[in-house]
C-alpha cells in the first residue's frame, strides 16, 4: 500500500509532464497535471483509458470531436481517444492512464 498527498505534490510544467508521474506499473500510470491560466494540453492520441479528476479550476476538454467543460470535483473517464484541453484560469488535475488490452 502507498499513500499520496496529491494536494501538496510539487508539479512541473506540461512540457516536463513525465516528472509529474507519481505511480507507475506496466498497466497503470498516475500523474498530476497542472496548467497555468491560458494553458493548454495539445492534442494527443491516447491508446489507454484515461481518467481526469479535477482538483482545482476548470478546463474545456475535447474528446475526439466532443467538447465539454469540467470543473473542480468532477471526473472524466474515457476510452482510448484523441484528447486536448485548455483553461482560462488554470487547472490542477490527477490523471490516470490504464492500458487497454
């Protein structure tokens, strides 16, 4: 068992996102994603299932061709898809990827 306090974890800019991974196995990866005001996560093809839990802020998330706004306390779960995100005021998210078999 491992316990993580994600509220106090140091985060790195999106360009250094691999440093934000705090748990990783062959099938599963968890990281903190923090985007500043006006920040965005560029379009990426995700081969895994993805879960985003919004810890702070809100962002517009695009999954394939569908857009939605997600706010603090909400959670998005998607099958493998094309994803992108942008935020006006900044956002902090816990992202989890689970390998599709």
